[in-house]
C-alpha cells in the first residue's frame, strides 16, 4: 500500500504531503492498517470503558510510532451516522481526554460534533466543552469530526480553541451528487458519448475539488503543506 501511494504521488505529480489515513478504525483494523503500510491511523475506542480505551490506545501508540505513523484516538462518541451506525453523540469528558492525550497520541478526536448533516434544531458546537478539553489536554491538536454544515464563524472559533484537523465528507458527497444531477438533467449524458463514466462523473469530481479548495481557505491551510 505504501508503495502504491508513492507511485501515485509520482505518476500524478503530487508535490504536497499526502497521508493514507484510517478513519474510525477498530483495534484489529488499526493493527492491520499499520501492517499494510498506512501512514496514519485513527483508533476509535470511544465505545470501550475509559480503562480499556487507555489500554488499547497505549498499545497502538507504541505500534504506530514504531512504524513511523501518526495516531489519532477518540474520547466521547461522535453523533450522527457513520458507516451505518447512528448515535446522538456524547460530549467528551475533559479528564478522560487528558488520560488519552497523555499516552503520546498525535491527535485527539473529542465528541463535540455530528457526522453528516446537522439537524435543523442543532444548537451549535459546545465551545465551553471544547475549551475545557483543550486546556485539559496540554494543547494537543484536536480533531473535529462532522465538519459539514457548520457555519464559517463556528469553524474559525473551533480552530482558535485548538482544533487542528477537520473532517469533511458529507459536504463533498453532496457537491458530487448535485453536479452529477445537473449533468443528467441537462441531458448531457445523451449527447455523443456523454454516458461514458469518465464524462458522466467528471462534473462531480470537479465539484468535490471546488469544495475542498473552499475548505482549505476557510481552515487556514492554504500554502501550508
């Protein structure tokens, strides 16, 4: 896998660092990805007791760092839908966050967000909790899961409170679907070889690129690779 990523870098002319990251990995899944050559893993032990989360994270930190990988861990469940699992979410406890952060992880995902679309009655990110977590974890880089649909000003405030990595997936998927729908509704799939998947899916791919460019600017990541 690592060799494949390197080959893609070279063949596509990629000049910025690229990570192959496991998201919401299980204990066994995380170990398998280390063996497969991933460059970064996330172990989601939030459904375990804090003691078991600590024990498993401790082992995976040693394994990941021995192989030169970065590792992200989670405390407090993140709401919404992720891989078919739906939950209301659980705001992470700062003391538990401190225990996991002290294990030598590189990033901490704390339960303050929601995967997928935010409901109409959503009250916003819990900045009080985020500030407490940030202070309790010795300024470790925090990860915000569920970056779709959060107002720009909330994103900027979260970044000011220690969020250094923001996961955005649903918004990219929605951009893809919207562009693809417009292509078909305009009848372009019936023009010439417009039905060719390479042509049919191209507008969606470009829409994802545009969305990612917007996020790079909003997150303050431009020219920082």
